[in-house]
């Protein structure tokens, strides 16, 4: 029976539902803005004042929303505030932030705060959603970290819910025929449950479609947005002018700088130095290099060949054999791939000695120290491959190298300013009166490693001579002091030497087979020149060991593996990655098809062998196989006609039971009747008598029919009445018809 709802009750229910819809929409819009701000804040490009102001505003908005209160800025204040901030935007761009991106981010954040507290019209809600998207877009420019993926997923989840509710509100307002309102108190909860179910499903469909388009559509350009992101202080250690103490600042950071994968290295057994710049000129407080660049010629397949700087040969000098140097043999060549973070430097970090660099860059250069730089401003360094010959001569070979230095090496790498005379005395004291150049260099390296301490604590006040202060007063420092001290002492001994800045790391991720290089791995070491063998590496800094994390530390390996995949296959996904992915897909498809063909051919051959063996057995014992064949035919016929056979048996069973006597027929029909009544919920237990079973049936009509059936059953079963046994089928049909009503 339908009950009419009063008009005022219907209007109240409609108002409640509209209010719930509007509240859910405001909550989702608030969470959308919050996720956009979290995404922007996670990029690390947000200054503290802006973060505090916006966080406070969003916190207040969240509290008011939870209490279902509304606080709105008056419209007469909104316009003047906006005009005033555009004036501040100009000042911010030219005097405060001095960056277009930062000042634009500040403008977007100001719009978020103002719009959050001035939501009156539909366009205000839409503008706030657009500002939330702009925050996510800014984060995409400011960071390439994998945290962005998780923040973006949360933002997309809230965006789907927000725009679904926005469309529901718009459709409800514009509909000419209003939907019938429900006075169900669970309507709000049902709407919330529906959103919780539908929103993740829609988001997954969107992500799947977007991923397909991302990987399949042709890539016109690729790489990091590093050209637009903020520079970091990492690159200060790799410039052409480095003051003593700068690498100590870099080594305070645990941020990942690059991942390196060496072909064939699955265990991390390579302990290599990754050269950045070699610095030759020293003024007592810092090192620098003259600005001399050689443009490298680009060859096929994006290859750039690097001159043999390891032999000390300059690009405008004769080959190594013309200078009396023994040409190096390519005895131990490695190929490796580097995935580099956008750290604000144009230096390629290469293992000594690099012979080739491969990457999607238009213009590269090299200097006399072997530093390779990217001169293509449109393609900052992100992903590159390289080959290096890491073979080194033995100590015995270096011991007999002599002092026949090329004329290009002596004036540049023996240059010294006025240094503390104690440094020269200490060098002579360490090496003694005899020995060759290699033994002298090894002695200075060992002395510094064993007589001085390592620390990252910087000097609180500048000193006039930082090198003398390190050697004779403080007696502890970081790698830059050790390398500078050894280089200066070698030069006082007449051995050409230079300081090299780069990275040194033995942290190996055995999940991805990548070396993980962090900012704290920034390092300085020494290269000394030996005629005939070129520049050789010495490291006077006390050694440290990172290795592969164990125990709970291995969790970080999987996090790093996910981050590495995100950077290489999403952030820096370009045409070369697309080519590799397509080629891999084609090769795998071809391999699968080939395996299927081989499998089908083998199965076909096995079937032929089986058929031949069966034929031979049949020929030798025909009677047995004829009998087996007939049995199979009969069994197949029985299975094909199983339903017909079962029906015939059911038809014949009462006749057979009747032929055996009325008591057998009564038992069979009573069993069938009990199963039929059980479908109505009346179950007969084994301990009940037939009369007790009748009393538990609730349906009066059915109980009457079962009672009549029970009376005939007992007469046929125990009185052997043939007449009552013949009535049982008809009574059963009446019960069956009553059950199915």
C-alpha cells in the first residue's frame, strides 16, 4: 500500500539531500585544494613564510568546515586585495623572490587563500579548483621526485570526486523536472558510500588510459624540467673556482644525486671515482681552471668521442706516442648508464678514463682536464651513457716511468703560489732522500691518511692560510683539504699533480643493480702525472665504507628502486626510452610467438608418436582394443543421453516400487513428499514421527494436505493397503502444487 508523503515533508527531505550534496562538494573541494598545496610543499620549492600563511588559512578553513560554519570575506574587500597583490607581485618578481616561477607561485597561493574564504558563486568554486591544479602544475616544474607521484594520485582522487559532485549540483539546479526527494535518513551515508566506491574506480580508469597514451604517443622531446627548476648547492663543488671548505657544505646533504648502472655488474664490485672537473691553478685559498673548451664532434647514434686526456695529451698537441708516452691499451672497458638529478650543473660525471659519451644532446665540450660539459641549454643533463677504460698500470710500471714530462704539463701542473715553507719541509720529511716519483706519491698519500683526522665541521672564522692551518694546527678536515695538501706537497717535490672534484660512492642497490650516489658522496682526490702512463689517481682522505644496506635498511633499497624507475621511465621518458620500450615489446612478442610455434610443433610431433604407438598396439591385439572401443562408445552414448535415462528411471521407479508391494511404494512417496515440503521451510528430523511432523507445518492448507497424505501413507505402509498406496501419487501432486504457489 502506497502512503502519500506530505508536501512539507517532501520539501524538507529534498532540502536535506541538497544540503548533504552541497556539504560533500565543499569537503571534496577543500581536500582538493589541500592535496594541491601538499603536492607543492613536497617539492621543497616553497619558502617558509608562504608555507606558514597558507597552512594556517587551510587549517582554519578545515575547522570551520568540520563545524559546518561559513566565514566569507566581504566582496568590497576582495577586489582591493587582488589589486594590491598584483602590485606586490611586481615587487616580488624584481626585488623579493627575483624569480618568475617563485613570484607566480606566490600569486597562485594568494588566490587560493582569498578564494577559500570568498566562495559565493559557482565560478568561485571553479576558480578555486583551477588554482589547486596550478599548484600541482608548479610542483611538476619544481620537482622530479617520486613523492610527486603519490601526491598527484591523491590530488586526482579528490579531483574526480569534486568534479562529479560539481556536475551533480549543476544538473540538479538546471533540471526542469526535479528528482523525487527521499526521506531516508541513510541517504547521506549512501551518497558517501557511493562516492567512496565510484571515485577510486574512475581514477584507475583515468590513470590506465593516461599511461597508455603517455607510453604510446610519439615523444617530441624529453628529459627533466631541470632547466626551469631551482638550482641547488650541489654544483658548487664542480665549478672552475672552488674555495677550500665548499665540499664540506655539500656533504651535509643525504639527497640522491645520480644512479649509475654498469653493464655486467650485479654485485657492486666496482669502486670507481666519478670525475667532474680537474682543477690545476691554486692561489693558496682555492682552485680554478682556465676557461678553455674543445667542442666535441657529434657522431652517429648521438655519440661523442672524447680525446685521450688520461695520457696528458691536450687537444692541440701531438699524440701520446709523439711525446714518448706509451699509448694506453683498451684492456678493461666498461659501459654504464647514468640517471642524474637536476642539480644545476652542466658537468658529466664519468669514470676515468671516458672514451665516449652518448646522449640526446646537441653540443658538448671538453677541457684539458678531461671535464665534459653540456652546452645544450634546451636539454639539461638527465640521462646519458658512457664508456670508460678503467685499466691502470701496475706499481712496478709507474715506478720506472721517469721524469720526462711533456712540455704542456710542467708549467700548468707544477704552478704554486707562495706557500708556508713548513709544507715543503714536511713533504721532504715524508718521502726521505730517495725513491721514485710513484713511491713518493704513495708515501704522501699514506701519511695524510694515517696522521690526520676526517671531519665535516667547518672553520668558524676564516684563516689566512687554510692549508697550513689544516696541516700544522687543526690537523683534521674533509676531503678537499686532504687533496689540496697532497697536490701542493707533490708539486713542491716536482711531481705534476692536480685536484679532481667529483663523487665517490660504494653504496650499491642490489635490487636495481645501481650505484646510488648522494650529495654527501661529493669528494675530492688527487691525480698525479707519470710519463708514459698519464694521470693516475691517489686518494689521501681516510676511507669510509657504505656498501649495501642490510636488515631494515634494505627497505630503503626498494624505495630507491621505485624512485629510480619513476625518474627514468616517467620524468625523463623521451624518444630514446620509447624506442627501447617499443623494441623490447616487439622482441618479447616475437619471442612469445616463437615459443608458441615451437610448443605447437612439439605437441604435434608427440601426438603423432602417440598415434603410431596406439596403431601398433591395435594391430597386435585387435580384440582387446575392439572391446575398449565398444565400451567407450557405450559410455559416450550413456553420457549424451544421461538426462533421458534419468527421466525414464524416475518414471519407472514408482511402478517398480508398486510391483514390490504397497509398503515399498508408500515409503518412496513419503520420502519424496518430505523433500517437497522442506522447500517451504518444514524440515522433518529423523526423530520425528509422521504425525509430529504434520503439527510443525505452519501453513494451514499445506498442513491439511500433508495430514491426508500421512493418513494414506500409514495405511499403505503398515496396513499394506493397495488402495491407499494407489492414492499417494495423486495426493503428492496436490502437495506439490500447494508448495509451488
